[in-house]
C-alpha cells in the first residue's frame, strides 16, 4: 500500500492496525496536508456488518466538533477500498506516555480534563464512545489530547479488544445497542457493559475512571489472567486504592476516581461535565500550590471546602509530598480572568498599549448606534472617547512610542485609515483601502519601527484581498501577500514583536481559513513565500504574537462558537487556550505585564416571522418562530409551503435542519463535524436542498434529500463556490464562484456536468425569474441588484440598494431590507409592474437584523415572511492577568 493513491490521498507509511482495519499516514495531494486513512481490509469488505459499522464510525465522529476529538474529513471508496480520511495527529497514544509509575500529577490532570471535555461534548450530542482506553487517546508533544475511534459509539454493535473480538450475542435491528450484546475492550468496560446490558453515558464515566486510575498509578484498575477473570473483577471487585500505590496522591483525586468506578451507575457521577469541573478545580489548586488534601467530594459530586489551618507538621509534609510529585516550582502567578469592560452594546477589537497598561477598543456606545474608538486604563477609570465621527470605526493599533492610535473608519464601499493622539486631539488621514465586505476580515497592525501599517486591501476591484503595507510617512502602499488561485482572501495581519515576520489568516473560502506567516526584509518586502502553520480550515478571527515572539495566539472555530488557540511561530500542533472559554475572539497580548485581553461575544440569532402582503392580518407584531440558545438563521420556505429549511448550530456544529411551516418538529439533515454549512435552497419540487460548505477545504455546493441521507458533491476543483439556487425547471443550480479569478455567477446542471459562466461584471448570489428568462443577482461589496438574460447578454441594474441589504426574488418583485440606517431597519418591496418601491414594515429602533446570512424568505402564497434577528447581540472585553 505504500505509495498507493486512494482518491487524492497518497499513502506514505503504516501507523497501526486493529480489528477494524489498518491506519495509514497519507498526503492529501489536493490540499497538501497529511491525513490519517483508516482502511477496511479487503477480506472484510464482504462482511456487510463490518462495512456498516465502519461507516457508522465515521458518521458518529463526524457529528462532533471539538478540539479534543479527532476531526473526520471524508469517508469514501477507491479501488475497492473503503476508508475514512481523518485528521493526522503527530504524537503518541496515552498508553505510550504512561510509565510504570504513572504520569506526573500536572500532566494527568491536564490530559484528563481534555478527555472529559471531549466525552462531555459527545454525550451532549447523544453519542457514547463505549471503547475509551489509553490506546484510543492520542497526546501530542505539546500536551494536546485527541480522542480517537468512535467506532463503538452507540450506533455500533461489536468491537475489537486487545484480547481479540468480543462475542456478539445478539445484533439489534435498529441503531441502538440492546441488552445481550457485549461491546468494548474488556479491561476498561463498565459492569453493565460487561454484562451486555443497555448502557448510557455513565458507562463512559466508568471507563474514564479506569483510564484515570492507570494514568495516576501506572497500573490497570482491573486485570486478570484471562478474559473471564478480568470480567469477574469488573463485576465484583474494587480496584486497589490509589493511595496504597501512590501515597502522595491528593485525596480529592482519589475520591473522583473512586466515584467514577462505582459498580452501580446510579451511584457514579451522572454527567461527564461534572467530572470535568471537579478536575479543573483540582488543577487550579495544584497550579496555585494550594493542593494538599484540603478538600472533599460530597456524595452528589460537588465540592465542599473544609476549614483547615497550618498547625503541625502533617500538613506541611503533605504539601511537600505534592510538591515533589509535581516536579516543578509553582508558577509566578495563577492566571485570572476578569471583565475589563461590561458596558451596554458591543466592545470589540481590543489592542494593548506598548506598556501593557491601557487598552484601545471600539464601542458602539450606550445608545448602541455607532462604533467609536475608546481608550481605557487596565486598572481603573472611565474610558476616554477619542472619535465622534458618524461612521463606524474599529481595529485600533498603537504606535510603538504609544503617542498615537491608528484605526479603520468604514464608509460606503471603502475604508479609511486614520490616526489620532492617544490622549485625544486632531485626526490625520493616512490612506484608503477597499472595503473587505466582512468587517471580521479586516485588521490593522503597526510595525515595531513605526514606519508601516499592515492592512487588508486589493489592487483592483477584480483581484482578491491581500495584505498591504501603508507608509505612515508618505501614504504609499505596497502589497506583500496575494492569495493564490482558489483562495478567497488574506486578513488580520499582525507584525511580530521584532518586525521580521508577519502573521495573517488566509481563507480558502468565506468561512474556512488558516494561519500563515511571512518573513519580511528590513524594508517591508516579502522574503520568500508565506508558510502555512495551521491545517484546521476554520474561520479565523484575528491573531497576535506572544511577547517573546515565539508563539501566535489566534481565535478560530465555527461562527457562533470560536475559541482561542496557540501555536508555535515555527509550526506544530495548536493548543487550546482553555482559560478563555468559548466565544472568544480578537486576542491582544501585552508586550510587558503578562496580560491578555480578548473580546467575548454574547449573541443568539433566531428566526422571526411577520405577515406577508397576502396575509389577512397586516398589523400583527413580529413573532419568534424558530429559536434555540444557539444560532438559528438562513430560513427558506419550501416551494410547496409545507416546510422550512434553515441553518442551526444547536447540535454543536452548523448543520442544515428542516421543520414544518409552523416551526415545529425540527430534524437535522446533515452531520458536518465542524465546517459551517449554510445557504440552504429548495429544489422546485421540494424534494432536495442545495447548500454550500467548506468541508472539502474550499467551499463547494452540495445537495441532500429533504428527507435526509447522504450528501452529494456538485462542484469540484480549487475554486470557492457559494450560495446556490435552483432554476425554475430544476435542471440547473446557480452559485457564486471565483473559478475565473474573480467572483461571478455560474450555473451547473443539477445532475452534474460542466459549469457555465452567467455574469461578467461580478456576482455572488443569484435567483432565476418566475418565467425562467432572467437571472437576478447581487455583487459582493457593490451596491445594487442586477439582472441578465439566462442565456447571457446585456447586464443591467434593476434596483439601487446597499450591498449589505438582504433580498429575495419573488414572482412579482423583490423583497429587501433597507439597512442604510442599521439602527432603523425597514422591509421594502420593489414591484416589477409598478416599477417602484413601497415600505412594508418599519422595525423598532435598534432591531438587530442579521445581515451576514441569506436569511430572508417569503412563503409561496405570500402570507408569511421569515427573517433572522439577533435577540442577543453584545460583547465585552475580558482581561487575563498572569497569562503566561
């Protein structure tokens, strides 16, 4: 198999082998990255049950999106070989890290917390691992944990252990494992699993306790001379107390392990999230030097603190014992996270002053009507407002001498770069740049020598956005990066502390990017080609360098659930910055003072409904139709008026969902495990849904049955293809694509075939007219809605609306949101017959309409209109003291 190519994967070496097949290291020749391929051996392809379980492993794991769960890229057949392509993790399995005396306390807690977090995520999605063991946990050199092999998740029926395959007493007819089926690796089974009973998440908690026992002691909790004796020990015996093997083990940790390993599921911890919380608190005390057997675990699994005092030598000796086990001195200070701002509205894009004592940021004010630049002392004081222009401003950047702050001012169709004294005063314009359309994809960074500002711009309206350097003295600009063909844009530039390297995000599609670095000469010229550091293909919100210039901290993830990560400037495996939690973006690290500040987003979008033009009750107030605590957006009525398709992150990743026309009975259609699916569009017969997703690296168009099932890839190649829609006869699918070098409207046969270019002057989203004669479309970052005959020809502007306006084509005209004044959104209708625009509804002031999605839909009978609204849209700034 070495050297063999399966699809686009070229196999380079064998990594391991198990009962389900062989795992290989391979290179993805299309995306130029290493992956792990899990293949099912040819002699087992004839076994339908094994083949089915193999597919179910991929399905179970791909439904999860978590930094500590191995990422599944694809499942496919090639040359008669079925395989799963998954994230390649450079490291060793946990059993290879565990020595005869177990792990150091700090390492054991660090790994255990990550494993617990991964299992808690799986359990919240209704998935049970069922075969947790040290050999199914990978640990990188940097301490990042990846849980592998969900092949024995609740969907599966049989498994392989180190003793050989366990017997399957009875295979169930449905997807759930039934009583009488013994599944899992014997040494780590729960008692109910060993007896072949039905299991739930508490079975994983028992297995986790067995793994944690081994991590701490270096010995298995249950072990016999044979399979039967091991099973007997699990069912009847308690393991040897941890403290009898490791006398210095903290009592709280021993109690956690014991609580996990209780025979009766009712007496164990009931939720893995509770276990994770206890371990985190234990690690906090360990890191702070306070851990010396001073806490106790109650029967409910919650912690209760006991009064204590340093009286006598016993406590002192216990503290010394723990200190020796940690094998390292206590840190200079325990990291602490506190709010830096807690004002109404949104505080965004923070930046530390060079001395680390002040933070500049943008705030839309108490009235939440306009973003201006503010400066605040870290320790005290009311923020100082620097700007008062009616345009929105963001991305402040301090000059190296701390005298000035540069920032971006966003106007219609372009941005301006300004600077202002840090204590307030007259502004000075430095230059202009093209509007990057999505404000999250901008950025500003001042070079350490004070000569340049790095920003996002493009040389022509047709070219992609790259990183440019603007001379502060002359205003001249020079390009330093240019995305290659098939890439969307570069964004978020940031100079390293020594000014010799520029870090930035390069996007493969609108929602899929990675971190890159570029070496610079003393004059700001590129010294070589950009080098890719991450291979995650997720949205990236800003980045910064650590004070020593050795690492880069960045925010990435799905829209709606980003978190902070850190990676070496020379590459390697990213590590999560756990102290920041979820919804963390725009990190800034102080050059002195060991401080981190970041933006914590607090937002929740839901789908609302108002009466349409054919409703008998035009005065009804808007009502929330589809809602959850996560993101719900991009609603689309089916042509038969019976269902609504929408995008939601309620399952942990962005997926396509379908519900009835009243918002009831939601059903998840897709399982992407990370890449953000969106823009669902119905076929004319209401039987299929097209959508876009960057799960193949670049964004492509997919089609799925409205009843669920496998997705079908429509587009291919290195280009980005977004926002599909169907022709009226269902034969074609329109979409925006940059395959010609710039974004244009294309169409491709719905059954597959050669794509045809429709527009010539740019385009991103299109709809075919009711009579099938014209295509109406909008251009990214360009004002207006346009049309062209379906066979091509003269392009003409139909409606002059903002480039950010949401719109939808109907039989008699165009519905659109007028967002020229975002604080007072208005829904309007342009009639083809009358040739004029009328106001349908003026929304209350400060109604936050979602402008980033395709979230506007009118029912075919004209009775209802759906749109997406942010019901919670705010952010504040969080400060981390003693960050490193």
